[in-house]
C-alpha cells in the first residue's frame, strides 16, 4: 500500500512525505493499493490504554461477541490498539474476564494489546465509580494469579500508594508491568514513595486523587517531579480546558497519555447504562452514578483528540499524546504508536478539520 501526498506525523512533527506499508508493516517502499492523502494529515493509529467499553458493552463480562462489538467500534473511530480495562469486581469474575481476554482474537476490530488492571487496590475515600465492597489491600499474589489467568497480558496495574503493603506491591509488580498510582488520597511524600518504589504512571490525573494545592501538591506535584507519565481524560467534563492546557505545559506531550476512559455508553445516546453492576446515567454526554459521581466518559479517543485541539493544545502535542507516548508508557512501543519502519502499519488519514477519512490497520 502507498499513502501519497499527505502531511505525515513522524517523530513529533508533520512532514510532507509518502507512507508505504508492506506485509502489514511500515516499509521504505511498497506497491499495491494507492491512497491519495493530498491535503490531509496522516497520523499513527490511536492507542487507548484506558477504555472500559462502548456500544452498550464493556470488558466486565467475558463475552467474545461483546468484545467484537467494542473493538469494532474502536477501529471504526480510529483507535487501532487498546488496553482492555477492568473494574473492581469480585475476583472470580475478574479472573474469568482475564481468561476470556487471553483467548480473544478479532481480526475485524482494534487490536487488544493487553490489560489495564484498574482495581481493586484503591482508597475507599477516592474510589470514584469503583465498587466499594470489592476493594482490597495491595496483594502481590492476587496480582500474579490474575496475570497468570490472562496469559501475562497485564500491561498496567493500578494502586493507591498509601495503603498498607502498597510499596512492597509496587516493587514486585513493577518488575512485571507498568504500575500506576490511582484512586488515592496520597500526599506528595506518599506518592513520591510510590514512584521511588517503581511506579511510573498516574491514572486519569486530577481525577480520583487530592487536589493540586500550593502547599499540598499531592500526586500531581509528585508526578511532575518524578517524571512519571500521566493520563488525561480530555472530554471537557472531567477536566476544564484550562487544566488540560496547563497539564500539557507542565508535563509535555512526551509524558501525557490521553485516554477515553470510555464506558459502555460510548457511541450511543444519552440514557441508562451499567458499569460493574452499577447504574450509570448519561445526560448531555456526562456519565454519572446515582450519587452524582462522574463514572467515566462517553467519548472515544478520536473525539478526545479533536476536543483537545479545539481547547488550544497544538495538534502535534495532542497526536503524540494519543499515539507514541501511551504506547511507550505501557511497553508496546516496539509494535505500535508511530509511523516507523518495521512497526505495524496502523495509521489514519484525517481531514484538515480532523474528521476521519480512512483507517488503515496493519497486520502481524
């Protein structure tokens, strides 16, 4: 395949050049089908490392047909690689989901590159939409059991660093995958202890943690000082546009992973949905539990990209934060996340207004 005439996103900037895909991977030259990208942007396929579901389904149930529907929605909307993100649930249910994901393959949808294990090692006070009855103290053996059930697919595991046993957990888990601080009441010092123990990531920065205050900087300040990667939900609901702009200035796009944190409502209208057995109401695109807690988003990562640029973040920064940065943060950068020779040939052709013209998915 040849993609000709576009402005191609390579190494953090747009360059007018052609793109070639041979045997499913980016190559120095190729024949075959020609795509005219004149006047368009060509960017890597989007990489969403924190997404729960879409189109009425989520990853809380071990159902192949539902997984197909979710991943096909992702691909249709420019998201070519994802980490299937779990919820805090009964451990036996989580294990069943992980076993199903281990055996899941879908050539017709986005590529499931691993699992984001969100829960159950969280603070009760900052649990957000995570069901309280299933919260647990950090448990290395449980993590190992679930990772074994998944066939080693856990790429990201989340933990509140102030909990008893958390630092020991972080030391052990960080030898296996990326460890993220999440749903936490941690102070600056407690968060720094987590980073010093091996954590290198923060789940949905500003959400599910104490505020960033001038005398109590908390997780946000510690993340900035430690050089951690941080996730941002850029739907305009979870974070004010000013905060999104400020985060990009503070961390830079090389440390920001834009995520959707999408729920089963993504791709559908306002209405009633569920998340890990909890009722979720979506009104005006805002998803909340019965008590008013924001439960996640109703968008996909392409919408997040478009909104972030509309908020005033440079396109180059937003693209990097939706592609290369998240792929490197969770250890899949050798396969996806960039238009680079040898990587899987995943890319998007975007119109000047960032609407999606074409999705191209490479192959193994």
